[in-house]
C-alpha cells in the first residue's frame, strides 16, 4: 500500500492509529492579508486579531493571520521549528501555543507575539513529558495555567509558569486506559478522555482548581451504549460551548456518541438516540454551541449537525455531508467561520444561520499540508 496515494485526512488517521497501537503496547506493559492593521494605539472599533496555528508534515508550526470579518486566511507569515510528526496542538489563552511530539515524548512550547502573532520558543522547549508520556492530544484549561496531554496509560497534567514553562503535576499520569484526544468543559471543572481499549467509553475527571490534579468521576469509563461494533476506536472529542454535552467520534463504527454532563459531578449520561449515524471513519470534531462538525477520514467529507440545546440530540444539517477533504477542524471564537486543514491547504467556510457551510472566497488557501489546527484571538 502506498500511503501517498491515500486521502490526506486518512493518512493522518493512520498516524493516529499507529500512535494508538503504541499506547496500547505501553498500557499492556503497565506503562498515545489581515484587514486590521491599526493596533498601537488601538483603533476605534478595532476588531480583534485572529491567527490560525497548525502543525505540518514539514516539521514546522505555521502561523496564519485570519481576517475576522471575512474569514480569509493569509499564507503563513510566521513559521517556527516544530515536531517532525505532531498530532496535537493547543493554545493557552492568547499567550502560548503547545504542540506534541509522540515520537520523542516531548512537548514544544511557544510564546505568541501580541502584535503580529509570531511564535517564539519558550526557554527550555521542547519539554520532556512523563516517562510514559506518548503525547498526542493536548488541551488547556480556561484559566491559562494548566495544560493536559494524553499519555500511554492516561493523562499527564502540567502547571504553567508565567513564562509558559510546564511542570508535571503530582499524580501524573492519571490513569484512563490510553487516549488520543482530550476535552475540557468551558468552566474548567471537568476533563474528558475517550478510552481506546474495548469496549470503549469516556473517562471523566474533576479538575482541582488549585493544583490541577485530576480525580476520576465515579462510574468512569461511561460506555458507548449502542455502538455498532465493540472496538469502535474513539478518536476526537469535544464539549459544546454551553458545557452541557460531550461528543465523541467513533472512528471504526461510523457513529458519533453523545452524552449529557451532570453539572455538579461531571458524570455522563447518553443522549437519547446516541450514538448517531456519522460519515466514514469520523475523526476530529469542532463545535460552535449550536452546531457540531465532524471530519470524516474515510470519505473526504465533513458532517454537520444541529445540536438540540435541551437534549443534545444531533440532527444532520441540510446538505451534509459536505465534500471537504480535511483532517482537523476548528471554529473561530465568534462562531462565524469553520476552518479545516487538508492536503490542499486551509479550507475556510462561513457558518450560515442554519449551520450550513459556504466556502470563503479564495478557499482553500495554499499551505504545505497542515495537519492539526488551533485558533487564537488577540484583543
């Protein structure tokens, strides 16, 4: 099989599966042209600056300005040396960006220039994870001082200094049977991690507001009731912007699982009708609160759903799935635009009132095979 003949998103899916295979082994051993130019002094009515950051197959971290009015993406104006293969990137507020390197068990850290979005390596970067790290997915808490990474047998937590230097939190790794992606609710109270081992499910943790330590929510892992096959290979996970629901892509079952979150405890309850029908090999997800979007690695499409604000039930959007060969997805903070990374570069879409997607003029914007995306807004 020649990997280069496969769809780009599917190649990334294969990389994640390989990372999963390593994590399973470790587990078994006990061990995955910006339009605003006025900034100083601020313009009256000035819009925030927005930047997309992406890992890439070239071993670089790409920084791309976004026009917050039109969604147009400017070809990367800043490039930083990054991991050779990275399947995780996240921003901590508007101050820092971190990228994972599962091959060398390291995390790269960068500070963000607040005037032009350029990245500069944090002193000491790249940082070693734990002895059983295998970082893939990364997620940051909303407070700006906590970072979490997938590990071979669970989740590693890091506290961040004012300079962005991570320090491993006592108790790491917090056991969760191996994961590829992580999600935190908007309040920063709970962390969720999909379990790769059969029959799968979602580990839920409470986050200590002072130390960042994780405590398993009783009942974890919460099972995927109704999945088509026992080994569904869950990958992507998101929490909706209201903090009420968790959604998980079941890659091998071609389904999307949905849970409601018990606000006081973080316990999960399946949403009626879950899991919902998805595309072929659903992969990574993005949500704006009203809508959920899922990249499908097997058929080069993006599925779109409306989210019932009361029940969390998913309903396919008109025109879904959309033919877009993208690996990862991210929505801008205002919920106006959806961006995807694919072999052709960066895809940009306007999110219409009904959730349907319309390509932004000029999309896809050429870049050298970006992989995983995150977005930063600087005010």
